[in-house]
């Protein structure tokens, strides 16, 4: 098989694998202050002892207090573990696992961003199967036979969708970031509480929202044979961000708009589970990793050039999205509607006032970046495969600005 066709065939594999993997279908509770319902939810589910996971920042701000009070009011025993930070090491995960076993937790409540929830997934799996070493859950696919401890996830950002995704990014014992898919993850409930994000700084709000939007958009461009329901959720993810991020730029404390971005991020998480990400993420991971750029910021640089480069293979998906978002009419030509969709993305990023050019990108790094982009892209099932020269041209475009 020629090399190019071989690469194309490999990219069909992830889309096939996700069809077979079980994904959590949590109940969702939404609304300002709704984390106060966690105790009642635990009581209704019959949980008796909870490990409440959070990070130092949220703990020092006291954002866990309403959760703790709610557990107490409903007679649920709980232990707080707040040592999680942005890059959780195996030592921290081991300590979390021990804390869960010491308190005989029958539920993990994770309150925080992606790293808290991702740590929670590993702890929920490893604490249930205490005869297996933690390293068992740090392989690319971590099979938790018989499931994990049930989780109740309360995201404190509206971006990653990690509250429902089966993937987790943590550090392995060599201190290297690794991503793992927890097969059998049990997320019983997700609480989308806008009180946790209503004071988020502008930059964080924008990066998280753009990341969420990219999950829905890349899901729609993936060649995975999505269901109608998943297509609808991914389109809604994009529409909700297009509609509500501009509102938040003007009125950051708008609770309805904050709540809508949480819903969008959750739909984006569904897209990652059922449709996977794509080349925007492959570029952003490579650039972000090499130059230590926050994920959402790297996504914002890559989004328009990388989506535009796929346009001619994805007219149908982009034009249908434009119609769904009210940016095009049913009768418009697919090419016009797809053009409009890309223009709308560009306008949104311009409104956010982000730097357009990624000046950090250096030509001498292109070789390494191309290798990393190619390696990362095999985790997805994009509609087409870029050649090395196309990747090089796209890096030039990202450097020059969208
Ligand atoms: Fe992302």
C-alpha cells in the first residue's frame, strides 16, 4: 500500500474504535448555584461516602463549601482532597486513590477544571480495582472491567467538556504527559453551575469558549458516520458559543450566557466522545506543546486556517452548520454557505480581540511540528489527510495570521 494511502487508512481506525467504546450518559442538572443539589443527588442514588476532589485554587476560594455543606445536610460522609493541580502526577493520583479507599468512597465528586476531572477518572477507576497498580490506568486504553466508582462532575470552566469525556490527560511515572481513555467510566451526574464561572477573566472565558466551539466544529468535520443526535449536539455547541460569547464580551456577568457556554462545552465533550477532534487540535497540540501556549489560545490561532483548508472536502457539513446557526438559508449554495461559516468564525475571533498572528512559530521548528501534527492526527478521523507540504503551508498561514 502506498505510504499516503496507508496514513489515510490509519485515520479511519479511531472513528471505528469510538463506535465500540461505551460512553457515559450522565444526568445533567443546570443552573446558577445548582452544585448545592449534590447532597440530595447522592442521597437519592444511595451513596454514603464521597471523595470530594478539587484543586488548591478553588479550595482556597472556598468554592467547594456549598458542595460540602450540601453533602453534610443530606447525611453523606465526605473527605476533601484538594491537592490536584494543572499537571497531576502519579504521586498525586496515588494519594487520591488512597484517600478514596481510606474513606470507602462509593462516589467521587469532582469540582474543577479538566485536570481535576481527568484525575477523578483515574482515581475512580483505580480505587474500585485496588488490586491493580495505578499504572494500569495510564495506558492509551485503560480498561476498567466492571466499571469505575460513579462520578458526579461539576466543571469550573466552560471549555474542555471533560466532565463527560472518557479521555484523561495526566502525567505518567516518568513525568511525561499521557492521554488515556478510561473504558467503562461511570459518570452518573454532571452539574453545570454558572455561579462557578460567572467571574471568570475575559481571557479565560474566550479561550475556553473557542476551545468548546472547536470541539463541536471538529466533530462535525470528522469522518465517523455520526448519529443525528450527535450532529445536532455539535451544531448546537457551535451555535451557543457564536450567540453567547459576544454577549459575555459586553456583559461578563450575564448568567444566562454563562449557563449557555457550559451547555455548549458539554455538547463539545459529547463531540469528543462520539466524533473525535481533528486537525485543528493536532496543530494546536503541536504548537501549544512546543511553545508552552495555553490550549484555547493555540486553538484560536489554528481554527480558521485549518478549517478553511478542509472547506472543499466539507462543504456539506459547513453549509448545514451555517444554516443551523442562522448564518445562511436552506437555498444558498453549499460553497457560499460554507464561506459564510468560515467568515463568521473569523469575525468572532476578531471581536474577541485576540492576537491574529502566531509570531512564536519559527520556520526552523517546522520539521518537528510536522512530525508531531502527523503523529497526533492519527488519533482522529478527519475527512482527508494533509500532506507534509500542506501542513507546512498551514503553519505559514498560522504564523501570518488568520
Ligand atoms: Fe480542545
